[in-house]
């Protein structure tokens, strides 16, 4: 089973555009949507209404910077400080070009910082490329379920039938 993509976005327009872009990229991964930083942390930390969710982390966390309740930088900080979450790739997906935001995100360990393009076609292309890279092309960290499955599949190919 493929790991989901966790999308944390509060802007309805940006959310719709991101979902359209991910759909057009034809990824098989489910996309789980959270609307604020507190809800995202509840999901990731398996607490509150997400306490019973299945084990495992998302393939990638697409995280808006400016979120209600808990902002994206605080979510990122918590992810990087939590052993079980530390290896999740985090892409800050924001409209902020402010240098302090960019610097703080990298100081906290973001994997990529992407400024949302204004033009629809550019936005769709950027999101599609992000989804494909992080959910398909990126090599997961050692011990991840996808890596174990890939190794098992390779061993099966090496044995003669």
C-alpha cells in the first residue's frame, strides 16, 4: 500500500488547485488534507480524532507556512524534534518570498521550500513535479516500508523461476 501525501493548506483556492495538480500527475497516493497546523500535528502524532489512524507516516508533508492555530514553521519544528516523524520529507509550499521565512524553514530542517506560482499552469506543473518527486522518485530513508518492499521485490526478481 502506498503511503499518503499529507497536505496542510487553509486557503480554499490553493487547496483546490493543489488537489487538481496532484490528480493530474496521476499519482496513486491518497492525499490527506488538514486545514490548520494543530490538526496536522494531531494527525501526525496520532492523537485526538486521529488517535486510531493506521500506523505509518506520509510519503511527504506538503505544508503551508501561514496556517491558523499553529503555523507551518511550528509544525515543521515539532516534526523534526519528534523521533518517529523526523524522517518525513517536508516541503514548505507557500506564497511567502520573505527571506526570514526561508531561512527559518531551512534552519528547522525543511527538505524544500517552494513558492506557489501565481499562474495556474505553472502552479499545476510545480505541484505535479513535487508530488512525483517526493512520492515516487525520492529514495526513502533506510527502514521505511517502501524501501523494504523494493528490496523484497528485487530479491524475487533475482531468483530463477
